[in-house]
């Protein structure tokens, strides 16, 4: 996930997921008027978005995360 300035310059970036061979894929991203960003995707294994790690209950599970400024 990357935050860009109005001019398109990188302000900050953060990686979510790990280096496992199990796919961890973002499928859609949207923002709202308050600056929050919502990301949707699927993952296998374990993934963390800054809180407690989430562990997949099977082959692939879905995630929907809200990231606030």
C-alpha cells in the first residue's frame, strides 16, 4: 500500500503479508472522504495488517481491511 502526494510523489509505503509461497493478493482498493482506505483481497497462511495476525482457515480466505490515516 502506498500513499502519494497530489503531485504523484511517494509519501509513504507499507507492505502487508509475508514471503510465503501461499498467495496473498489485494483485489480492490477504495478510499472515503475522511482519508481512510479500504482494501479487499484473499490470502492463505498468515497475514497481519498491523494488529493480531490472521491465519487462514483453509486454502484461501478473504480479507476486508480499513486503514486510517
